[in-house]
C-alpha cells in the first residue's frame, strides 16, 4: 500500500500501515483486528495499563515487560506480541491507540467498508446496532463497519461519526444547548 494512497499518517500511521501489511501477508487480518479490539478494551478498562503506555516515567524495559504481561493475559497472537514489543522498544507506546485506529481505517478500506464510530451512553444491543448500520448504509450507499464505544458522560442518546459527518443526538449536548439558550433569555 503506497504511502500517498494511505488514509493514515504520522507516526501512528506508519506503524499501522506496517502492521496491516504484515497481517495481510500472513493472512491474519481478522485475528489481528480481534487482538487490537482486546488491547483497546484493556486500555479503556484499566487506567494503570493506559498510564503504563503513556507515562515517560517508565523506562523501555519496564514498559516492555508490563505490556508483554498484559498481552499474554489477553492471549494475543505472536504477531501482535512482536509488533507491540517493537513499539515498546522504540518508545512509541504513547501512540498505540492511534495505531489501532489507523489499522481499523486500513482494514475498512481493504474490505471496501466505510468506518463509522458510534458512541453511546450505555452499550447498545445487537438490534439497535443493526438499525444504525442499516440507516448508515442507506445514507452512504456502502458497506458499513461500526466501531462502538460507551461514554456515560453522554447521559443518554448517541453520537455517530461517519467520515467527516457527525450526528450528535446525546442528552448532554441537548442540555448544553438548552443551558446556552437559557443564558440568552435572562
């Protein structure tokens, strides 16, 4: 995949492109994507793990050992363990979330899918996700791949990002809008 045609850029983009090409050549795209989903969930659920990735206070050996232990506990593939080990040795763990996002973009492009991000206040059930996917597929006239996240600060509703478009139907935004309007009245 040529760099000029790549939908990712920067440090994270270069690493994501390398990982994508390795996984594609090894025929492990789905396994790597699943491992990256698990890593992203671990980052979101374990503040200590997120701190290990981002903190400059840990030296490269400490980061490498800590990440290796987490990856072993997650049952990550050999390819992912070697890749993240290299990222740790190169002191680039702070960009791991960006690498994961870049990999997802490359995978979606490879599969001729449009990547959409859906953030909700609570986890959505499969029927709700399918309804959102169908509406987005009709609007974009393409195959949709959903990346879901939960953000309790939304209070309720969803925020959907599709390319450069965003629909914010969250209660938080509606309350903030109402608050701004009320300030103008008084």
